[in-house]
C-alpha cells in the first residue's frame, strides 16, 4: 500500500485523463507557496508543451483556467515569494484565505476535480487526500487518489465530502464572488452522485472531514481517536473493553501525549510510532518509556509547517517527514486513516482537517506489511528519553506566526487612484486602511507584495496616526490586494513574514490587461501566447495544434506566424469561440496601444482582425 519508491509530483495527480479537460477544481492547503500555485494551472492544460519556467506558458494556463480553480488556504500561511512575479496578479481570483473557528487551524489537503470529454459530454471525477501542502518542500508525504464517474442517484457515503465543499466558501476571510460560490456548490451536488473506484486491497472507504460540523460514526477509528469515552471502538461486542486493535502504527511529524495515549489503548500489544526526533523529544518520559511502543525518527530535520496544530517548531524548508497515517490491526482486518491530521489532540478536535478512513485485509495492508514497505525510508531507532520543553526560540516563533494568522484574519482595504500630474501618467496612489495593532513585544511592518519598497512601520494603538497609509507612484501592473506583513521580536530578533489577502475596493480598469501586456513585450511572445491560448486543453502531449504539427520551442521562428493562422481558423469552429475571442480582445488592443509602431505587431493585429471579422460574420449568419 505504501511504496517509498513510487514518487510523483502533485501536479501529475492533477492532470486530466486523456481526451478530457478541466471543468472545475477545488483544492485546500494549510501553507500556500505562491510560485507553486502558479504551477497548478499548467497541470490542467496539456498538449502545448507548457513549462513552469516559461512565463508565457504559465500566463496562458492562468488565463485559460483561473476561473475554474479555487484554492483555500490558512490565513497567514501564504509564503512571501522571493520573486514577486507579475503573474501573481492572475492568482487573485482563485486563492481564498480561510480562518477556522474555535481557534483552530485550517489544515486539510484535498483536491476535488471534475473533467469532461467535449466529444460525448462524459464526465469523470477525481479526489485527492494527502498530507501535502501546496509548496515546493521535498518532504516525504502520502496521498490517496480516487477516480470515479457519476451515477444515477446520490451516494450516501459522499455526503461528508459534499458538505465539506459547501462549507469552504463561508470560512473565507475575504468573501468570494457569488459566481464562484455557486460553482462550488454545484460541484458539491454533482460529487454527491459519484461512484468511486476503491484503491487496491481496500474493501471499504469513508470520508472523514473534521471541524466542519460533520460528526463521524461512533464506531469509526477517527471517532475513537477524537474521544474514546464516546466512541464505540472497533470491537463489535459492547460488553467487551473498547479497543482499536492489538498491533498499531502511527506516522506523524507532530505528536502530543494526549493523542498517543488514546492510540495506545489497554489492549495494545505492540505499537510503532514514526516521527521526527525533535518532536519525540517533547513527548513525556512516561510515554517514551512505554515498553509496548517502539519509537523511530526520521534522520533528517524538516519543518514545512511552523506552529502546525499549536506545536512550536523551527522554520525552514529541509527534506524530511511530513506524512500522516494511522494503521490498526484488528482480527483479520486493518483499519487505516490517511490525510492531514497530525497525532495531536488539536489535529483531531480543534482544526479543520480531512482524512480518509479505509479497511482491508491485514495480509495486504497490515502493520507488518507497511513496516516492511518503510525499510528503505531513512528512519532510525529513537535513542532519546523525551520530557524536554520547547526552546524559547521555538515558543517565540510560534507566537510570531500565531500573531500573523490573527492579523491575516482581519480586514485590509485598499484603494487605487491615478496620481495627479503630467509626470505621473500610469502611476497610482494606493491607500491602505486596516485595524491591525501588533503586540507591544513585536515590531511590525507592511508593504505591497509587488514592490520591495516602501516598507511602512505599523504602529501600536496609542501611536497610530489617523490617516491611512499611502503607497505613491505605483505602476498599474503593481497595484495589488496582496500585502506582506512582517513581525520581529524585539528581544530575540527573530522574525516572521506572511502574505495577506486584502480587498481592492477600487480596482483600476485594465489592471490585469496591463499585467499581461507587460509579460508579452515582444511579438514572438505574443505569437507564442496566441498559439498556446488557442490550443485545445485536451490535446495529448506532442500532438500539436488540431492536426497542425508544431513544436513549442521552434514551431514559430522570429517574425513568423507559422501555425497561428491555423490556430485562429480552428478556434473559429469552436462552439465557445465568442468567449475565447472576447477574452483575448482586450489583450490585443492593449498590445497595439503599447507597440503600435511595430510592423510585426501590426501584422499580427491584421491577422487577428480578420479572424474577429470572420467570427462576427459567422454569428450574424447564424442569427439570420
């Protein structure tokens, strides 16, 4: 079931089946890296040679599918990008920061995907549940993939997943556009009817969202780990002592005594706990000294999440353990939990999480089988004694990141108005209103994510001026609702930063078109953009453009329109041609405004004008 040698990138799991295109994708993550988010749309656009390192390819994919992708993440856990690419502006509609209730964290890592074959209308669905954040961290993670097709009626087992989808939008700190809310709710209705193919060796499967008012059955494994007093346990005899099995295995980068004590019940004969050495050090000496438990640690340090489940941890991006899994042998069966919950009480009772609970034969997925599959993963016997307290630096880092999450849950309102004066053409004054008051032990700063300067100090409540902050002479393409908040502990000098999603109340007309125009600053890039944009999303890799062979790197020489004419003709036959051309029209107009003196741009514009005229004639004739 677990194959350490079977390694695939998340983007590979997102790709549509051959001949299908994306209808809608909803993803969730605790930590979000903005550069990684830029790569997601590329997963859904095949056949055009897209490369993440090619900004035009990324731009094209974003323009194609951004309105069909929604990504929810923990507020205050959007990482500050090292390079604030113009393309980040195109992520704005699809990223939604979330603040969970009850003081917990928004921690699920799931994807719900809907695909369609336009030839016959067939739809397929995919569900991914993992321990993987949307980041470039090279940590060891686990993922469950389910593929399915719609049935004639609702499937009762899908109710928790369907309800989970509908409860995402109300948690967003910045309200979603109603059109997106409706699309997500419609997807939830269709997901309710899907029949899923079970993974190999799995006889039953249940969806287990936590923290969204959907209570699992009392006889489930997850119910027992949440509260053994109210749960039934896995044994069917109510007169017998509750138990979840004799032999057990837990894999988790974060641990606490409370959850481990529940996991190791009185009927446990043998248990294996795989974690990080730094986390095992924080477990009580009494639990570490339990002779029934064998503790093993990953021999590398990793911290892709800081403050996950309220457990202080150092910051960094090194390789290591990030998987979460629970295995319990009971009789001839093994019960399994895979997903986002760490082995902490917060992971099961406080946070918003998502797990998949499965059952299969012990001979196929039992603890001994899994332990054997892990022999090539670099775990070593833990030689410590536990009982350590978190360091002062760890506690400070936890306080910094907790405060950033609180700040991100607040309101940040921005307004952009043109600067006055002949020398300020195309420049904007961006004003910011907010009510964030940092704690007195921290120094706080704020800036636009698109610009390194200016950086404003955020003053305390008694020092704050009445006027709002104003960023002067901001180029149109750099106007953004994304802000970078920074905190520094005055005593230790430790600091933390996060990107926060504000509300751009006055969004200047043509802002996103200006972003695109700044990327397509050469006729060759414009040709490449048009070729990629007009390529069918469901074209198999290397197939070229509707039968016309061309290669991504050399199919258009400088000054050539090879393939573009064919692409435009093919696009005219597409039933969605009016929408396709209307999306591109502002881009073309803006490029002509900026590069109207270029002969190549004028030639491309002439070709484009001929195509749009043909489309108008076609629509008029159909209307008659």
